[in-house]
């Protein structure tokens, strides 16, 4: 992947950078591949650094938001 070093640096600077934003940046730098190819390469080369809070939430179908009784919040 020709932009591997660039992607590693950008994600080291901001581990929560959206893949779509990073894709837009590498397209401006000359990347001509598809978005799906780009994201597949990010996963294959394990470019995104480990983030424990994000990792802990994988596989859950909902978010748990701690709150006091009577202070529930509903998200639509």
C-alpha cells in the first residue's frame, strides 16, 4: 500500500479519524483505488492503533450510558 506510512502517521495522531476522511486525504495525494479496497487494506495491515475504550465496545449491539435513576435519556 503506497500510502501506508501516511495512514499510520495520521492515525497515530488521531486514532479516531474516520476512514472516509483519511480516504479523502489519500485521494488528494494521488490514491486512485476504491474506498472498499482502501478500508480492506487498513484492516489487513492493522493500521489503526489499539484504543481500549473502542475495543471494549466491539460486539455490543447497544451503548450502556450510566445514569442516576429517573434521569434516563432516549436516543432515536
